[in-house]
């Protein structure tokens, strides 16, 4: 069996996002099971056209060549082309390899309202490139490609009706969870209250709210994991907030080459997410896997309200006080761990993917 992932990014060469991370994880684990895996993705200027990554053959193409990238999909001659979030690549792969099977997993379906929220936090560069970003993810060809796919899934349960409506599907997509490594041993929590922020330090993630919260809770240790894609904005944050005594800015951590990410999340009591909008980020799964409570204004699949505190009106201070009171974070973190261990555990999810692949290939 040969699987080709169709994705807008891969977790390497300075592009560190959720889609790329989960694709690399899926690909790596499938390779371990003896499955041949490749990926076709947008190419960053500094990366080679083709390279090996954890056993995955990755081929990149410049954004200007997206409509002529069909030969790359043909060169891979995969049995299944699996799009991690629909894009122009989904359409091109179908047109280029009509006799193969095509799967779509909706990772973060964005309506015009979602784009409006995100646009409020765009940098100047994003404002300039937004029309290209929008067309890459949302146009007539992509809608038709999703409708034509042999199977459509959603990585979070709550987005299934949204995905069905956005792409005018006849059926509601099934749930196909994203994987996460669940530690075998219980993480050793810090003795003193410790909270973390795991995300890019970009404007849409609103990291300033996390830093301001650190000032309000001097007896709580705050740790950020992540870096800004906009270096100017990252430098601004460093200048403004690096002198807060109870704040540690750990910077970017590559979880594929280091255990540092899980060490930080493992010692934390609460993961705080201040993003203006999210779907179900991998960071939520990692937090729950390490028995952290979730503090967020986003509530995908009930993660915040069931496994932590669902923030209203951006009142994160009240939420943090609630979770720290009487160690409520501990029982809520345990509850999140039990759900993720049952639903998103790495080997369980990989088994699901392989089963779906095999069943699809049996169909004529």
C-alpha cells in the first residue's frame, strides 16, 4: 500500500504548524508499519524539492506552480491520496490520478466569518498574501473535489455539520481523530503552580493575554513554547515581556527531535490557550495526554468545559483562579487524559487509519 499525503505544509524547514505536525506523525507511524508514505506540499524557498523525513518522501512545489503540480502526484503513483484539509492540491491530485482513491480529512474548515476573525490579526505580509491564501483553500474547484472524494472525515466531532454545510455534502462526514502520544507513566507535576502556552507567538494566538496574565499571578510560573513567524512581532514581544520574573519563554521546541515539549507540558498544571479562534489543536490533545487542565475561550469537542474551564468574555483570570482552587485542575486534567487515551492515543488512531485505508481499497 502506498499513501500520499496532500498537505499545505510539513513540520520542517521553518514551517511549524498543526497540519504539518500531525501529517509528519501519521506518516512516520505508517512507515513503521511497513507502509510506503510520501507527501506533496508547498515548498519553502530554503527547502529542497525532494527529501526524506522520518521515512516519508516529501516533494515540494512553489506556490506559483500549484496548478501544474499534477506530475508530482503522478510520479508518486499512490494507491490513496489523503488530503489533510482540502486545498487546490486536493483538486489537482484527483485530476492527475483519477483511478486512485482520494480521502479528505477536514482539519479546520473556515467559513467567511472565521476568515473575518483571523483577518483582524493579520500582519502586513498576511494582508498582502491573503487573496492567495483564500483561493488556495476556498474556491469552486476545492468544493467540487471534496464532493468527489471517496471519503470525507473530520478530526473533531463538532465540525462535522460545519464541514457538510461548507462543501454542500450529501452526508455528514465521519469522525477520524488526530493522534497523540500518551505517556505510559504519569507525568511529574511541578510542586509550585505552573501553566504553559504552546502555540506560535503570532497575533491570532493573542500571546499578549498570556503574558499579561503572568503579571496578575506572580506566584504562578508561566512558560511559553513557540516562536513567532513574524520576527518583528516576536522581537516586540520579547522586548515587552521578557523581564517578567515568573515568565519563562522557552522559544521554539521541535518535538520530533527532543523531549522538551512533553517535559514542559508534563510539569504544567494548566495549558492556557488565548487564540481568537481554533479548531481542535494538537496542543489540546498533548495537554490532556499529560493530565493538564485546559483554559481557553475555544471549546472544541467540549475540551475546555469538560476538561478545564471555558473562558467567557476573555476573563482568563477568573478561569485560572477556578482551576487552581482546591486543585480542581488535577481532577479535570485526569478526566481529559482518560478521554484522549481512549480516543486519540497514537496506536489506536494509526490502526483506525490503516483499517479505513484497507476498506477503501477493497471497494471498486
